[in-house]
């Protein structure tokens, strides 16, 4: 049996890690096309622009806000016209996924610099493509992982703690999905089975969240970097990225994708919706009650949603939830990596049960 494990070319993390960006880019060429989300473009860029442009010729463009085919085509055309030798993405998950897709289109290297630790997008050879309106469209599986991933933890600490918590929600799914894929002998993102390393890293991701999550949130709220914050940033970014990509996805992300069909959820972050997907998957996969209690307790302690009301679905009708379940069980979805039987009705029941348990624990 062939197993495959994927890694980024180089992972750099720590306070002030954006300062050597130009030197890192110089290893790949002199012409860099830098895609920044609007906040980075206006607020953070002045702090490292000089060190960047002193090393490479950089054209900097603001991201329009949605990782869509249309945005990728727009930026790829611009990057091509400039003769770009490396693409750089600086910002949140959708900015980074767009940069990866642009680099793939132009067949050049890509450097990724997340300014928040809200998803596991930075390290992966994957871009999640949405419609311009924000509805999940498809996964774009890329031929290689980013050449550089550079995470400035002081920048992460300066961002609102909700981003870090959302990243913990995304990372929370990693072990449960990889474990399901392992039991099912299901393929990871390469089409091969995950390695012993992948499953071990996925488990370490979960254990790190439980051990350091609340401390890291407190540090982020205080806008300081301490070891606990470093551990959680690494879990959210590197361990979760390696764990999902090389271990495999299953129910949690499929349910997230289903939730995006309801416009009410679009104002909520990826990891917040993945957390609901993870809680639902616990009932879908018949997890031990102690495990269910442990996961709900963690979510409550760090502030992840445990009820549908917390992702905009307080008055959601059963008919709408069936649309979610139908989308989550569409042909080709990762939910079929679960070892248990899967139907839209079973998924609907799991989502309803997860919400009911969350409300019971809250006394509502």
C-alpha cells in the first residue's frame, strides 16, 4: 500500500518573521507579485514594505475579498503581464488560497504569509474556490505545497482573538477527520492513504489545542506572544495543514460546505462553521460520551460555537437543514471517508443532535 505525506518547502514562524520576507523571495527570483488583503494593504504593509522592496522588485495588489475563479483569473492576468517569478499571498485564508491558485495558473513558486491563524490554508496544496457570492464551489487540488510559509506571530497576536479561535475550530476537525479516514482506509488529498506521520501529527494537533487553547486566547486578547500562543499558531497552521492534507478530510468539512448554502452563515468564519461540523460528526461517528464532553467543553472554554444560533441559524427550518445535509452528502464529498453509513437523513439528524446538545449544556 502506497502512502503519501505532503509538506511545505519551508515553514518559518515567530515574532518579526515578516521582516526577512524579501530575502526569502530572492531565492526564487527578482520579480514578485504580492497579493494582499485590503487590511494588510492599508495597515500592515508599511511596516515591512521597505525590507521587501530592498531585496526584490515587488508589485503589490489588493485582493477583492472572495477566492473565486473570476478573482483568480483577474490576478493571474495581471501577474503574467508583469512577468512575475514568484507569487506572494499576505492575509487571511481566502487571500492565501487565491495566491496559491494564481501561482498554479502561472506555473511559478508561491510564498504564503498569513496575518491571522484562522485556518489551515497556508501550508496546503489546496485552494477552496467559492462563487463571487461566497458559496462553496469546489476544491482546487494543486500539484505542490507552498514553497515558503512565513508566520509572524506578533502580527497574529495583534489581530482580534476571534480569528485565532476560528483557527482552533478548523484545527479541531483535523484529528477526528484523519481518524475516520484512517479507519475507512480512505485516501488523503493525493489519492493515496495517509502515513503514520500524518496521523500522529493530526493527533498532536488535537492534544495541543486542548493543552494550550485557553492560554493562547488570553495572550492574543492581551496582544502578546507567549509560548502557548506559538503552540496554537503552529497547531492551527502547520499541524492542522499537514494533518488534514496528508491524513484526510471527512464529515466536519463536508458539513461546513453544506452550511455555506445558507446565506445566513456567510457572516461567520470558516473555522466557526467547521466547529459545528465537528460537533455534528461526533454523533455521526458514534463517539464515546467522554470524548463528546471533552470537545464541547473545549469549544465552550475558547468561545467556539456549539449551537446553530451561533452561526446565524437560530430559527433555521428543518427544510433548510435538509438542504445543508444534501449538499454535505453530494457526490464526491469527503463525508464518505467516514466509516459509518452516510445519508442526508443521517447527517440532518447529527446536526440537529449537535445543536440540541449545545443548547442543553447552555441551559436554553
